[in-house]
C-alpha cells in the first residue's frame, strides 16, 4: 500500500506547479489570438514536447501498453508509425506548409485553416461540427482514464471526486490561459512523463536481466498463451499474430492503421504547427518530440509485454490473467513490482499524460465552438476583421472562454455517464483518430499540396468521409457499434454483418471512399478548380 | 530433461535479434527506435538551416 502522505504531497506539488504555469499563461494571454495560437512564437522545446504529450494520453500508456501485455509486441509497429509518420513526416511535410498557409491566410484554428484554404464557410463549419460531435467522446474517455487511476491510488477519493478534481484543475488553466497555458503545462507534463517512464523501464529491465534477456524470457513464454487468445491467432508475445486471424485484423486495422494514419489530420496537433515562429523552430522541435515518443509509448509497450515475465515468475500467471483486464495490466504491474516512490511517479505520469491531452482537446473544442461556429453563425467568417481593437480582442477572448467552459461541461457529463469498462479508452481514441482521418485527411492534403485544388471535391470528400465513417461505426464495426448500441437494440446482434466484415475498422472503409471521391471529383471538376485564390498554388 | 534442454537450445537458436525470434517484431523494434534516432539526426542536421517561408 502506498503511503497516503506521499501520494497527497506529490499531488499537491504537481497541482501547484500546474497552477503556476497556468498563471504564467494567463498573464500573457490578452486577446483571442493569444488564446488561440499562443502568440505564434513558442519555443521549439515546448512545441516538440507539447505535440508529443498532446498526442500521447493515458490510452497510449495504459490502454495500448496493456494491449501489449495481453497480445504482445506487434503493437511496436504503432509506436514506429507514431514517430516516423505522426511526428517526423508530419512536421517535415505537413507542419511547414500548415504554418506557411496559416500565416498567409491569418488562420488561427484547424477549421479556419481548411475553410480559408478553400474560401468556404461550409468547410469551416462542417469541420467544426465534426470536432464538436466527435471530440467530447474522446475527451470523456481521457477523463475516465485519468480519474480511474486517480481514485485507485489517492486515498479517500472516489471516482466522482477524482473526476471533479481532474476536470476542474484542467479547466481552470485552459479557460484562463488558453493555448499558452496549455503548451507550458504540456512541456512540464512531457518532461514528467519521460522521467517516469524511463525510471520504470530501467527498473523493469534490471529486474528481468536486460533488454535481450527480457525478450528472450518472453519468447520462451509462448506456450503459456491463453487458449482463447491462441484461437484468435496469437502465437506468442514476441511474435506477430497469424496473418488474417482475428487478432491480426484487430491489431492492424483497428489499432495500427487508424491511430498511425489518423494522427496526420488531428486538429489539436495541426494547430501546434501554427504556433511556431518559423520553419527553423519546427525543425528544432522534431528531436524533442521524437525522443519523447520513444521514451513514453515505446517504453510503455515494452513494459506491458515484459510484465508477463514478471507475473509468470512471481505468481505463475500471465499478465491478462493476473490483472483481469487489459486496462489494469500496467497499473497492476507497477503496483506489484515497483517501489512506492515509483508508484507515485507513475501516478503523476498518468495524470500528466491525461491532463496534457485533455487540455488540448478542451482548447480545440472551445475554439471550434467559440471561434469557428460563432464566427459562421454571426456572419463574422473573417473574424480577424473585427478583432483588431483592444475591446473586440477582449470580446473574442471572452467568447472563446465561455465556449470552452460549455464543452468542458459536456465532456464532464459524458465521462460521468459512460461505462468505465470494456476498453472504452482505447476504442474512443481510435474512433476519434479514425473520423479525423476519414473526413479531413484528403481535403487537408489537397489544400496543402495541390496547385489547383477543387472546392467541390473537398466538400464532397469531407461530407462522404464523415457520413461513411458514422454509418460504418454505428452499424457495421461490432467494436464501435457496441458503444452506441443501435444495432443491438434493433436486431439483438452486435453488427449488421458477420465474420470479417464486422471487425473491419471504419477508417478502412471511409478513408478510401473520401479519398476516391476527392480524386474522381478533382478529375471531373476541371473548370471550377481554384486558381490563384488557392493558397497551395501560391 | 534432455528433451527440455534441447527445446531451450532450439528456441535460443531461433532468436534473431534483440532477444526476439520473429523478424516482424524485431523489425518493428528497429523501426521504432530507428525512427526516434532519425528525428534527432534530422533536427540536428536542420538546426540552423534557413528555409524559405
């Protein structure tokens, strides 16, 4: 049992530091522009760590780390994709274009960037609506993950109490300090996550006799794979599942591809590119982000898988049997194997992971409602035109703050009402990454790179990608359909399909459809493509 | 006993890299760590590069 004084002391120190950084952000936030883009001169170190810590939430550490514990190291491909595609490729090929176009069009949010690129109010509000419909579920899942661990570790706190404290602390600095406070706290939380995960990794590695030895022992555990997992295609923790098996399909199509590709069109990540002063700042932030991702997700997956060796040696059970559920594997391993100081550091690591992601989600939802939708609804599409005086700048700040408060409340209610079991954290994460990729990625790429982009192609691709994703998610994919329960209520079955079709992730249907729509319409729409107005050609 | 030792030796012989016997997993580990190293190298390489904005 962890000493309650140690837990409370560490939590209080953590909250005080968050408060100080939030105060620093608040002092420097004077206008709507400050609230939205942090003055566009953020230090590379902060950009890199903020990008990484926003990207990585509790679901990556506890959810996917636990997945590695149950299903093995195949998931390291996701970590590789996260770093190579989600960070290096994203910064080099997307980041610089986003920053340049955002600066040229004076865009301050992801919906405004896409709307301005195509000179289309429809695209702007549609993107904002997708964010406002899809993101609260993701935010609620992150809230559930953080609150669950908080109440398990902090003595005298129940789930509802943890949820209230967690929401309140995050809301306080997001609403008052905007993106400055979000990024300052992200950087601190990023450092904390690196320190925490590195410490746990080194201790685990020394417990198991080194890197190669840990993997070798894990390899030798292959005969202990549970029978139900074997039936689904698992052959060991250091082996990729059998090609085409249920386990292979889940790993590749539900986890590696949606999360690996989906990161390229994440609004809360794309907005980070617009906070850089110049391309040099973006280049300089890449090493910080890369190291962060290796030291957090990379190590979490290894720790999750290696926990099997520890549990087998000490309790004669593999992780999923000992811990009882995927989400409990990493916490159970830390509690069983580590000193109480490390347990507390891990608690803070998870709090930091959840809070850094959550604050960015709150901020993006607040700006989508208070800036993008508000601008379209009030006919102020070119918001910056009236945000030029001190009073209007303060007015825009106030609108953003009120909108952020509302979306935080919605996320809080969702988190209180949603079921806390059934892998909701990983499912909701994968769902949001999937809808972003399906709806936004094709028109985002066209807007950034096409010399003569087609507005019609962009609009149709956006609409078809979003609708196809919603339909497949609600009716076809049994994992996601079970979250909504519509098919279950109507037919008594988890999906309208059976067999392989029922396990295909929505992104594998919706993204090809939206991409194909964009290409076909772009080819047909020769006469009304943008020319000159299109920033991509400029 | 002899069979068990022979089994362990067979497992050890199959090990390719980093204590892992499946090339897909070994490649995944190399991909993951290699991508991290690539980020560091790229950032240092471009640290002072002036790029057209």
